[in-house]
């Protein structure tokens, strides 16, 4: 334990010596020992220009709507075919699971990429409006 004190882990040494009576360590005690001087996080100070994106407006995109209306039923079909294929031992349902799950993953990936693209476009539009006001 002397090495801990010599190397600067006095807080950890103190916590370990306090817990010898059988009490439990909690995460706050450990983190305060390693990071005693960290201030509380203030989001306004870190990011003074906060831009909010209206997700409801972005989700009205026709491509995103198509992805939602096809991806969700495909994923439900994938889960049902997996469960029933395992319970009755059907290879056809296993193949249906592989096809429907892979299509659902591709559609979900396309949805996420399009959503991020539209979000970035909206943020850039809002930033341009802020710059034009100045």
C-alpha cells in the first residue's frame, strides 16, 4: 500500500482503507479519487451555440417513410420466422429469417444514413440563418 501513496494515489489508498470494515465501494468514490479536480460538466459553457433539429419534420421525408413502412414489418417477419423455425425445425423458415433479417438491416442502415444526412442539412441551414442575422 505504500507504493500507492508514493505514486500519488492517496485518494484510492484512503478509499481502500475506509472500506476494510466491509462496506462497499461505489462508483462516485472511485471516480472522485481518480479525478478530484474535475468541475461539474456545463453543457452551455462547452457548446454556446445550440442548434435543435426537429426530428418530426425530418421523419416526414418520403424515403424515410418508405423505409419505416418496409423495415419494421420485415424485422417482425424475421423474428417470427426465427422463433417458429427453431421451434419446428424448418430450414425454409431459417432461410426466410436470413433473407428478411438481412433486408431489414440494409433498410435500417439506409434509414440511419438518410436521417443523418437530413439532420446535417438542417443544422447547416440553421447555421446559415444564424450567420445571416449577424
